[in-house]
C-alpha cells in the first residue's frame, strides 16, 4: 500500500506535465510556492515509486487497465524523448512539437487519473 502523499504527488506531477501553462509558471519561477524544471519533472514522473504504483499497484485491476496502458505509453514517450539540442533550455522544450505531444498524452492520463481518483485511493491507500 502507498501513502496519500505518494498518490497525490503522482497526480500533481501529472497535472504539471499535462499543462504548458503550469510548466511555464513553475519552470520560470512565476509561482511563489512551486519551483520546478523539465529535469525535475522528468525525474519525479519516471521515478521508481510512480513505476511501482502504475505497474504493480494498479496493474491487474480491470477498471484501471486503460489508465495503466496510457500511463505506460506516457512513460515510454518520456523515456524516448530527445531534447531539441544538447543545450536545450526549458523554453526550448516547452516549444518543441514532440514535447507538446507528450503534454497532450499526459492530459489524457491526468483526466483518467482524476476520473478514477476515488477508486485509486480505495485500492492503493489503506
């Protein structure tokens, strides 16, 4: 089982990944509470805990099969993402068409996560 904080952190990371506006706000210090960057978000969304929640905690529960498959697709897209250049800035990434496709995929995952949030907490937080 997982803590509420762990599950909420995955949701917040998905929310940031699914929104160019939030990325601009967090990555360029326009938020007084949250400071982030492409590399920080990447590390948070592809970490071992997220992997375990998706591939162990949710896997095998029929009602989460679409969410698990989309999340795997998202993680695969992130792992295969190549920055526009070796010296890419966060703004270069935000403006990259390949990145925008990842953001679109993240929106789909985030939407499904939110629709299933109650059930996710039921199955994973006890």
